[in-house]
C-alpha cells in the first residue's frame, strides 16, 4: 500500500487530447472496460488538487428520474415530509407567540426581568451539562468498543496502566477472552444484582419513605469490560494464594429497568473504572487447582450512569442524586474493601476460608486542622468564608468531621479508626467540603495518603498540600496498630485509651462469622420464617441477608466490630422474621470468655438460642484480637520529612519513670527547638483550635482520669502575693499525643478590695500570645460580690508542639464593675511561657501571684 509520499514527482494529471489519448479497440469499447498495463504510470493528482477538486455535476432531472425508478415509494415519503413541514411551521408559530406573549405578560404584570432571565439561565445550564455528560459517556463507550491501539491513538492523555507502571503488564488476550464469554455473564450478573444489591437498595430507599424498589430487567449489553493492565504479586505473598490487580474499565450499553413504587425507571450508560484485586485462594491439589476467588475494589471506583424513565421529576436535584448515591453506596457495600465478592470454585474449600473477614490491622486517624482554605461563601461585601468539614474514606469506610462554620482555618480535632484488610494498594482519601444549605456542597480540596507508607513508618504526622484547590493545607496524624492474639497486651491498650481520653477509641477487634442456624421456631403457623440476623457490639450493628422461607438458613457472612473494652462488652445476636418483624431467637456472648481461649478464637461452634425452639442452634465462629502499636521504623527518614512525626500518638511521656524524667525533658526541649525551626507552620501566626469550655470540676476530672497531674498544691493560700493583688490557682497541661493544651482555672484568693462599698465581680480571661486574637479568647463566668471566687472552669486549645514552644498564656483577672465606675476593669494579670518541659510531661498545678496590668505589645 503506497502513501501520498510514495507517488513519484513525475506523475502528473494528464489532460485528454485528440492525439495523446490511445484509441481503444473494439473489444474494449464494446465491453466498456479498460485493459490494465503495469508499465503504464497511473496518473494521480497531488493532495491539494484532490482536496480542491469539485464534485462531478449531476443533472437534477436525471437524479430525480433515477430515484423514481429505484424507489417509487418516495412519493408517499414526500407527502409525509410535506405534512411534517406544515406541522413544523405551526409549531414555530405557536412557539413565537408563546415567547412574545410571555414577554408581554411580564411587562403587563409589572414583574421583574429576573422572572425571564432566571429560567433561561437554568435551562441553558442544564442543557449544557447534559451535553457535556453525554459527550463524556459517548467517548468512554467508543473507547471501550475500540481496539487498544485505537484507544491509545485517540486518547493519548489517558493511556492504559501498563504504559505508566513498569510492573503492570499488557493483557489484550484477556480482553479477547472477555469478549467471547461476555454473552454468558448476564445470568450471573442478574443473580448478583437481584440477591445482593436489590434488597439493600430497597432498604436504604425505605428509610426515605420510598418503598417498592425492585429490578425488572437486567441486560448487560454487548460491550464487555476492558482490562488496561494486570499486576501479579510475587513477593511477600502467602504461598497458598495468588494475588493480582486489574485496571478495570467498563463502559456498557446496558439496559436495566426497575420499579420504584408505581414508577418505572431505568439505568443506561453505566460506567465504572478502578483497580480490582483478584485473590485466588486456597491452592488445592485437585482441579481446578484454586479453591476460590475473592474479588474487590481496593478503593472507591469512579462510577457514573444515566437515570432514564423514572418520570421526569427524578431529574430534579435531590431525588435523582439520592437514588444515584444509594446505588453507588450499595455497589461499594458489595465489592469495595472491606467488602469482598467471594466465589467458591471447589467443594473441598470451607466457606469460612473465603468469606470470613481477615483484617491486617487498624489505622488510627487524627484529622487535626486545616489552614488557608478557599473562601466559597458569598458575603455582602464579596466573598466571605467557608463552612468546612472533612470526609475521610478508606475503601467503603467513611467518616465525617463536624462542620466549622464561617472559618477558613478550621480546627476539627477529629479521631476515627479504619479497619485495614489489605496493606498494599489501599489509600486514605480526605476531601474537604464547604457545607451549603439547599445545594451541593462545594469541594475545597482533597488529599491522598498511601496506607503502606504509614504501616512502614508506624506513625505519620504531616501537613498535606490540598489538591484540586488554589491553596490550603491539612494537618493529619496517623498511627498503625497491628493485631495480636496475646491477652496480656490488653492492659497496655486500655491504659493508652484512658490517657488518650477519646471515648470512641478501641482496644480490640472482634471478627464474627455467621455460618447458619438450625431448627428456628415458626413465626407463623402457615409457613416457615423469612429469617435474617442482627449482630451488635455496643452501638455498632450489622445485618445479614434475608433467607426466604427457611427454618435452617445458611448465611455464611462475616463481620468485624471494634471493641472499646472486651472485659465488659458482649456480642448480642437477634434473629428476626422479616414478614412479621418478630424475634425468633437471640443469644448474648460476653467477650471476656474469649480471653482465656486458645488464640482467643472459637471456630464453627454451636450455640443454643434463647427465646426460640428447644433444638434451635446458631453456628458461628469468633476471633478476638488486641490492638498493639506497631514499632516505629525508619525514624531518621521520618524526622527529616516531617518534624513532628516522631512524636508518638501514645502518651509515652506521662508514663516515664522519675529517673528518666530529666533526660526526657532535655530531649523534649531539643526536639521542640528543632521543630520550631524546621516546621513550616512555625513562621505563621498562632491560630488556636476551637475550645471545649467544659464546666467539669477539677476534682471530678481527676476521678475520671481527665487530668493527670503528679502533684497537687494546697487548695488554700495565706499569701496575698508579691504585689498584694491576690493569687490565682491554675492547672496547665499539654498532651503531646492529642496536641491539646488544657487550662483549668480553679480559684482566686485575696483580691484587693479597693472600695468597701463596691465589692468586685471578678472573672478571668485567657489569651494565647503573641497572636492574641479572638479565636484564642476564653472567659470564665462572673462571680458576683466576691474577693475569693471559685471557678473550676476548664478550657482547651488544639495547638501543635511547634506552636507551643513559641506561645505564652496570658491570664487576666477583671471586674465587671470596673466598667461602671470608670476605672480600669483589670485587677491583675500574668503571662506564663508554655515551653516549660513540665507542662508537656506531667503538667503543673500551682498558685501564682497576680501582677499589675501590663501594656500589650
């Protein structure tokens, strides 16, 4: 095949002349053909002439005659087109009249022009959004149908994974196999959707008073999924399993219909893209050599689809978004970690080996604060601030912080724990959003952290630059906890959570595998029950699927529960009948019974059900694991990359012995000074966290472990202080683990009585210096007519170690009556440097002399 460049320059377009053209023979003329001579050069016009040459003119009368001969039915089509033209003219006339009439009506009624502009803008924006979405779907569908070479040439910016990653290999042969077997996959997909996704979607919609959801027709279409690359793991893998990751891209031409109450809808143009992990385990010695498969997405995939047919009102914002969100969540509940899709390939393999959850550890996450976020809210004088909150995702696990209103430097101090089932490949995704009432929340940025890096280091404390944002930083702290089967580790875990003083933190992880139940009692006399099981530990509840009309159901489902204290918590089991909603069996298992068991496990044990039949039993397996902090590795590299990351999330400083105290204090001073120089936030102004002005008395705080002090000063003092202005009793403590400063104002004694006829009404104000802004302001209540007031007020600041080294606490005692009598309201004050080592180790509690009023810098 020759290209344009192959054409010799001597080849030119020949013009027909009388003498130059060869005369054809009679045979050639009669046959109407030409004789090909290979030695004769073929005349070809240059490229410019080819593009500029006009088409051959055709006689319209001949074309019309030819069309009549070829298709005489055109007469009918012509009549129809003429009638369509009439209707088109009538429609155009009515449309113009409607437009002019609406404008006249607006003017006649005296309405604002916004009544016309707003619908036009909304209509145009909606049409543009639909066009953009449709264009993206068409491109994705075309890419899925094309060959890999065409995909690369057409979309060079979205190459397959094997192009970017050297350890990912091409697998075009897999795509050819998928194309061949895809027509047979429809039955499996229908069963999966009907049995797994449909009941969960129906249950979620029922919570919004939208009942009767069910799938009607499920056709996957002819376009198979495409695998962009495959990665096989051959290191650090159990010899009894094979692990591979697939870059999956599916842009289908599916036809899925469903009913929602009496309304019929559909799903079209379904697309999904993400990394799928396939685990083949266990390896067996008989065919097919692999006992089963575990298929799951490592992280949330990108999912998109088009809702059609559910009456046009489902296109309204809110309703369609609700249905879309629920469908995406339920897909994640089936195939996104910690959820897996198990497939048994051999009867030799017990179900528990494939379906029982196998967590590898717990990731404790502390979302501390953010700085310099974008301003999204519109104020009176332009852009205001934002109402930010953070959404933390680890696979299908999702956590949300509280909303901090009107603040671009929010301090969340939010703690959560994520169960990690796969060390390699999973990531921690944090998205910062601006809460907007009545419309979609706007994104302020996002950050991603590879979990494997946290596991390797043990502890990570870092500031992250937000992506998809013009500016913004996020402060996150993480610690990895491995799981042990040693009950002796429980006391250390309990002590750590007590010192952390976060009630939602856990010390153990319980894994439950619900196998089956036998001989359940009948909820109805006429038929067998439709049983499902509810398992609960504390406030965390899990539920199995419902089995239709079976008094000996087989569930084979596994769950995991985080446990605060296994010594006093229990696993509560309830078996319910769906139709009658009656309880047909229950069981309670105290978790402390697992502690003396071998490896703290029970495998496939029968338990006699209560409030059920005499022979009703539940078959389940239990496994308890204790959380133990992993060893901190690569400390040198970690210190260089993140100055504060060497500070453990555990309160090791409060557990040091007196002999170690002096050395540890020196180390802390050196560490603090180093952090002050290296930390990127050391040069910024001090911005404090939101307070927790708890009114808990100090004595009660000591009893509950909320304050840990090594010594108490006497409750009373006989001195009026060096300046005769009285003395104040304060407790100050800094938790390195929680990055939190706690200040307790106990009492004041011997305030001077300037005027016997006017006893002061004292109160205490706190500020953090040098910033001294309103965010750091804290204030006690006012005690009327008292020179010896007692407050017992506790205030908290969330502040990093680097900031603490450069911060002072300003304490000011004021009298409310000072404003009324024209004098200064300040009765005394003092400044306390917060870089004292004792504040970060054991805390201080002492009487301090009030000093005369000092001018602000």
